[in-house]
C-alpha cells in the first residue's frame, strides 16, 4: 500500500528520523499561507503515488511570495503518470552539502531485509545502478533482528556513504530507526532519496517513500487511514473487497485462476506462446458465483481483452463445483469474448462435462489452454 510523502514524513517524525517541517495544501491560498508561515524560499512538491515528479514539473523551488500561489496552481493542475495532483507539500528550501541514497527493503532472493545505499543520491539513482552497479552498497540484515539494530551494526555501511565520522554516525542512527519503523508498522519498503547533510551539518531525510504491507492491516488498522483511494486502481480495490487478488496488466488475454502461484505460471505460459496477459487474477479456492461475476466484470472493464482463459486446479474445491459457478456467473453477466477453460483435479471429468455443450472451449492441460487462447486471437494485441 502506497502512502504520500507527507504521510511518510509524519511516520519518520514519529520514529525520530529528522525531516524538515512542511505543510500540506490543497489550494493555492493554503500554499501561500504555508509559505508565509515557513518562510521563503520554499519547495512545492506534488503529492502523487508516482515517481518522476520533478521531471513532470511537480517539484518547484519558489523564492518570491507573489509566485507561490501561481506555482501551486500549476502543480495542482498537473496529471502525473495518469494521476491528478490533489495535494502539494510546502517545505522550506534546504542548503545541501551532501546527498546520498538510502533504502530498506525485502530481498526475497536471500530471505533477508537489505539496506541499499549509494553515495550518489538524487533523482538519477536508477541510472547510477545501471551504469555503475559497483556503486550500489548492500547490508543484509536477518528479519528477526531488524527492530533491534544498534548504530554500531550499521556504522561501517554508513561510513561508505558519509566520510565525515559525525555524519556517518547520524546516518547509522537513522538506519536503526528505519529498522524499527519497518518492523513496527509492517513496511515493504522505506526509501530516503536523498538523505542529506545540510549546510548546517545536520543529517536529514529530504524525501520519504514508504510502502506498507496491506496484509498487515489486521495488526495495524490505523494504516488504513493513510490510504488514498483516489490514487489507487478502482477495479483492484473492488476486487479486493470481493476477496480477489487482481492486478491489471497491458495484454489482451484475460486470466482467471485459482491460486497465486498458478496465476503466475499461467501468465508465463501465455507469454511463452506469444500472447500477453491482461491481468493477474487469483479467485482463491471458492466456486462462489458472485466471486466469478466480480472476476468477469474486473477483466472485461479492460477494452483490450479479447479472450478470457480460466485455469482451475481443483484440490479441496471440486471441478464440477467450479464449472457450476462459471455457468451461474455467465447467467448473470454477458461475456462478449471467447472463453477457454482448463479444469484439472477433483471431479475434473464431471466439470468438463458440464461445460461441454457450451460455446466455451475446454482444454485438458494448461499448455493446451494457453496455446489455444493465443491461436484464437493471434499473438498481437
């Protein structure tokens, strides 16, 4: 779950990570009032769940009071990567003596949490990683110990980012606080880009990005209040409320699958045969027709979808129950594209028999189903 920069900075403050003061504004008048309170010059930053805000014109430094409202109005009128700017963050401009990149994330390849750092912070960190990967530093931390880090545990790593001992020590302290925040609020990512040394010698997080694990909402219901529904995909939210896992992609083969791993394999084999999946969709182990109706609706909202591939492995859930669920759902909703169904597992013969006299194409294997789906619509979107 993404949250805005101003919300991430509020969490930083809660855990003792130094950030500059700031005020959130939804109108040019509010921005002008914030600038008067904070003092000029100020930085005005668009608050959207998207990167590249600066390149899109969503970050501006303003040093004249009469320009604050006009600049704020321009930013509030922007749409960045399809997301309208509804709020801006007004903060005092900071003199920079040094800036680095620092983040904490999950590396599933090594089953650990990893601090990522680079002495060359700023907006071009991705380019630095591509052009000079040796400049990207890693510090792996066992997940069980992330909330109990001591500054000395991080000092060698921090010393590679800041050569001044006092600055390295301050960065090491920040890393321990990032670890505590990561554990206590169920984070997936904490990113500071840049972490800076100001002209006054203070080490400060000038930017803040946090991804929260929405699977942790049962432990942290307060995180739900941080969600910006205007910035999230409405179809994905509706599917989630129905108990589905749904993510829209760019292809034309709609996918309805039970099980996340099988859904990933289904998308892979569609690509293998030259097709392009239009979505990830895990309906879970239920044959509930209402779930299937919601799944059909979510898939069909994408006008690029030209066929739906239903891939079901029946374990505890029987294939004949799944087939009845599909048939019941199609009585409630019109599906204007071809459907290929692969049913394997418990009562597969009975399930396939129920679908035999319909216009749906029944496949015996996933390979057959994916190949048929791509052949029926062609490989090109």
